[in-house]
């Protein structure tokens, strides 16, 4: 299964609690932090909800 590199490019300050929870669920706690996640439909859904805050690389 392929993997995705997800980087938090904008802070979660001022975002609603659901978006902060999605970022924490992906392991993104600080700005410019990069995590490697498996490419699953669940992860893709979380990325879609916070797409304006993250950068994704295949």
C-alpha cells in the first residue's frame, strides 16, 4: 500500500474543534511537522476536510 507525506502548513489556531481533532488524529501537532500515513480512504477523508491547512505529497 502506498504512503502519503502530510505536512501542516497553517496553524490550527482559530479553527473549530473538529478540525483540530482531525489534525491530532493524523499526528500533526505543530506547524511544518511532516508525518507519513498509509493511503486509506479514512486518511483521505481527514485530509479532504483540512485541505486548506496541509500539503500532501504522494
